[in-house]
């Protein structure tokens, strides 16, 4: 019997980590994930796919570790012997990165370097090729130098988070060129889902709508509504990560929808979906402003389409609606189409009713 391909995912408990795990399990992989030791459970997003490791059917295994702890990364690499590594772990909130710049840069920038070093050493000693995916971000374009943004658009980062991602990006290129590592940068534009962290703007809105409909929340407080983002569906984006590591040569790719929308458009679609007018519910709160803002992001996914055959499968309107429906469903409320089952994430939602926090 041929051995299953083994993948290691940092950030497996996050939005993308959970979708990528499901995707790789479907592809027949054995999946290993790095999880942080926390005082409360942090595996909500993957509980539905976790099987006790003693069960012979188990193909998902979790290991305690942290991107700020290089020794553990090396040990896990030795134990797991993965052939693909997806580096998704990060303090990923842009606003928070202004409050915690050192930690953000340590986990996002230095964390990537620690992992690359561990891989270089492991590959040199064992001769086993490890393919590496780095979770790069459209935030690296920041104050955009070109519209739309492509793989060759110069970076102009506008936050500690984005600066750290630029560092991680160039280290990934550098390890590819210096040590012949199969290392790819995905430059992913915003991607959302019902599993999106509750403090990112899309999910904050859809979750608030469900509570407003349920009568447990009256207002939603937001910051800058003028910025524009290229929003796609997270499930589509994890497929792109995998495709990058299946190519003959390592390369860097922009993953985006090619459309941009203002936050007010998201509000319009989301509130109208439940027959409400967002102007009656949204209040401004300066706490959500950032010291420097990224005003406009719009990516050109032409290279990914041509070389990876990748295209987004969910439109902006569908994305907004599926997120609103999922949050309504999580509170036991029927979605507007009446059948209460529009969500693509039913298993996850069942696991999370009542466990969401501000
Ligand atoms: P997310 O939901 O915030 O998940 C982040 C993951 O990183 C969580 O599993 C978190 O663990 C883990 N993590 C945080 N600090 C860590 C550390 N010091 N060591 C190890 N793990 C750590 O993020 P996401 O939306 O899934 O995004 C995945 C990756 O893509 C991130 O690197 C993000 O920066 C990048 N990205 C995201 C987008 C997007 O729109 N979603 C776009 C471009 C790039 P806990 O669960 O314990 O907190
Ligand atoms: N989070 C948040 N909360 N953002 C708000 C709010 C609010 O109350 N009000 C307005 N915004 C605006 C932000 O100022 C920003 O312009 C926009 O909404 C989107 O903010 P986020 O949803 O927090 O996402 P982001 O674009 O800053 O960062 C996300 O996408 C990046 C890719 O471009 C994160 O997932 C990053 O990790 C990712 O790299």
C-alpha cells in the first residue's frame, strides 16, 4: 500500500486552517496541525473532523507548538515528516497589530523564518523534499502603487502586520533562490466565510444582523466604512494554496476575485437580505479606526487562472448571503429563503451555536 501524503498546517485552528484540513483530508492526505496551548478550547473550527488518534481511521493529528518557539517547530518536523507545509499561523488582525506590533512581527515575520530554517535543515539532512506554502496577504500592497494589483506590483505595507508579511514574503523567495526550496507565496486578498473570526468586519456585520433579528442587539459600532476590499470565499482560496504546491515549479500567485466593494456595499446587501436598512443600526466608533488605512484593494488573478486553472466559484452577493444565513441559522433563526439550510457550513455551525464572542 502506498503511504498517504502527509501535510503539516500551522494555524490549523483558524478559518483557513479548518477549510484546508477538510480539503486535504478529502484528497486523501494525513493532516497534522500545530495548535497553541490555550486556557480555553481553541479547536471549535476543527472539532467536527477530529477523530481520536487511537482510532485506526484517524487522519488528523494535532501537536502543541507555537511559531514563536523554533525548537518545537524542529521537533514537530522530525516527528511528522511532512511533504507539504502550509504556514497559515499568524496574529492576523491588522488593527490589533498596531497594539501588539512586537508579538505580531514575531509570529508573522520571525515565525516564518523559524519554519523556513527548520525546513532547510531537515531537507539537507534527510534529502526529503518539503514543499512550503506561505500565507501572504494583499495587505502587503497597502498604499497601492498600481490598480489592479498583480504579482509584480510593488509592496507598500501600512501596518506592523503588513510589514511582517512583506518580510515573510521575501524570506520565502530568498529560501527558494538560495537553497532550492520548493517555496511558494500566495498573495491572498480578503476571503471570508461563516468561520471568519468574529472581529473582522464582514463577520462582525453578519453576526450583528443575526442578533438584531433575534432582538438581542440594537446597534453595531464600526470604524471606517469607505475602504474597499476584494472579498472572496475562503473555501475557494484554500484550494488555490494546494494547487500552488502541486505545480512543477514553485512560484508566487495573487489570489483574488478581481472585483472590489466598499464596506457600505457589504452592509447594503447584508441588511437588505433580512429586509432591514443598515442606516438604522450602524453607529460610528473611532476605536475601530487604524493609525494608517488601506483604502483600496483589488487583485488581478490572471496568473492563477492561467497557470493553476483557479477561479473563484462564489460571487460577492452569494458570499454575503451565505454568511448572513449561517449566522441566522447559528441562532436557530430561519434564513430568508425559508428552508433554513442555505449554509455550506452546517457541521461547523452545529458545533458553534452559543460559542461566539465579541
Ligand atoms: P485566523 O482565522 O486569524 O487564524 C490564525 C491562526 O493562526 C489560528 O489558528 C491561530 O491560533 C494561529 N496562530 C496565531 N498566533 C500563532 C502563533 N504564535 N503560533 C502558531 N499559531 C498561531 O486567520 P485566517 O483568516 O485563517 O488566515 C490564515 C493565514 O492567512 C494568516 O496567516 C493570515 O494572516 C493570512 N491571510 C488571511 C487572509 C484572509 O482574508 N483571511 C488574507 C490574506 C492572508 P488560535 O486559534 O489559537 O488563535
Ligand atoms: N475589523 C474591523 N472592525 N474593520 C473595520 C471596522 C470594524 O469595526 N469598521 C470598519 N472596518 C474596516 C477596516 O478599517 C478595514 O478598512 C476594513 O474594514 C476591513 O477590515 P478587516 O475585516 O479587519 O480586514 P483587513 O482587510 O484589515 O485584513 C484582513 O484581510 C487581509 C487581506 O487583505 C485580515 O484577514 C488580514 O489577516 C488579511 O491579510
